[in-house]
């Protein structure tokens, strides 16, 4: 009796091609299954370099917040345009029974605020831990006076770090994962173009449009203002601040994006959306790349105004649109040439939807909490659902 052959086309390929050109492109869910094939695959896909390379090959998915109807709480979803059926395009990754905010996203990790705790979690691995925070006195209302401005990987050390600011204070804090001992840094000067009410929380990751580009965090300050406002830049290597010019155009700045590996700013002029791309980063030279005529776009229902937008596939936009008060809101899907690609309606009485300022990439990277893992803090039951 002949034995059934278990060989595949992969058996004829060099192992480095299988690992570096095939497995590295798979989503984490498929990679976890591939690890059970053989010890070599498990070992090769468990290195820090492989996991980081794999994460950064995954699509950037805009994270959207939805209110939970009938209760105090929200859920976070990602938009998957390739899903089958309209109802499956919005895939939940986090759901909470009490109010919380998404404060940061980097390499598959999300930072959330729940009641008095900050949490770091990875929805792909369903692991989470409480994030240490700088010790700053709380306000009279019991709400922490600190807020998260940025979340990044420090390239020289490979450490994941969080940038905190203290409201009403001229100092900031840099805190690496697994530590509760922050390093104090000088808070950036405030642009004279910002109105007074922006001076305290203009870099809060909940409200400001931000992008991690060329190893620096960029904040679009004064969002929705009609005049040009400078962009704050934080170099994640030297961990210093500076200002950058934004496009000198009138209109509401609604989003800061990274398009074709370049920094881009989206400006809403009611009848059209302009996308300005920085052609020369060092010289801070901007050029108009796309102008999308919203009035010429045949959409149904007709929307009244837009609030935020996110980039899909480098050539497609997802725009949060609002109809008159009697109608539902919806997500408009179009390309950069102004072609209407569809929409996702938020049915009245179900969810109210708006964009966060974060993008999520699936990742199999374990939580970088060496000290907390030893104490068993990673597996503490979170007050929210995690999963993809």
C-alpha cells in the first residue's frame, strides 16, 4: 500500500524564501496556525525582527468609535473593505461597558483609558496589562490631570514609550513600558496662532489629528480652524520638539495622513476636499495633490457636512459624513479621484459613529512588559472585550 504524500510546493523552496517572502506577509491568525507545522517555522516566526516585520506588512486599519445603544459605553471597530457583506465591514476589536477612550496605537498595541486605569492590549493575541502612569495629583473631580500625547517605539533602544503631558504644567514625561519611573522633558512652546482654549490640551491624542512619519510624531493642532496652523513635531529618536509649517490654505483642517510615504494634510472647503502632500520634508514644501469635488459626487443620501476622514489603501478615503438632524450618519467611501465607491449607513437608533485619530495593524508581538509578566500582571482580567 502506497503512503500518501504530505509534500507541498513549499517543500521545494529554500527555507529563507518561505520565511522571509511568504510567511512574513500572513496575518497573525494564519501565522499562529503555521507555527504548529514544524519547529523551524515556530522558531523563525518567533524572533523580534520577524514579528515586527510581519506587523508592518499588515494593512493600516482606521479605528472607529461607536456608542453602545441603551447603555453607557463604546466599542472600537476597524473598517475592512475586503469583508463579505456590508454588515461585516466594521469589525469590532474592543468593547467596553463603561466609558473609555482610545489613546494610542503602535505595532498592534492599543492604549485605552478605563475609569482610573490606563490599559495596554493586543487584540490579536488577546493579552492586556495595566499601563504604569506618572504620579501626578488628580483634580478635584478625581480625573487624572495627565493625558497621553503620543505612543511610539524608540528606535535606538527598541523600547516602546509613551509621551505624557500634565495639564496646567510646562513639563512632559517619557515613560517606557514596564517602568513607573518617567523622565521629565520640557513641554513644547505653544504656537501664537492657537486660540486660548487650545493651549492646554492641543496635543491630547483623543482630540488632535496625529501621524507617526519618518521617525517623528506630528500633531495637526487647531483642527477645524479656518486658518493655517503650524504642525508640532516630536522626534522619537532625540525626543525633542519643533514646529513645522502647514499648507497655507484656508479651510477646516480635518485630518493629517501619511500618503505614499509622505506627510499629507486634508482640508475641507465645504464643496471640496483638498489633499496637500509635503513634497520636500526638510524644506517643508507642500503641493496640492488631489481635489475631490463633493458636490459632483452622486451620493444617496446627501450629506450636510464631514467631520473626519481616514486613508484606505493609499488611494481610497473613508469619510465620516453627517446628514441633517432627521437623518442617520454614514461613512462615505471614495477614491482620491473623486469616484464614489459606496457608503456604510449608521442606522438611526443603533450606533453613533466617529473616527479616532488612530490606525491599527494586526500584530503577534507580545506585550513588552518583562517586569509585569514576572508578577503575573499581564493576564489580569480587563473590564472590556478584546478580540478580532
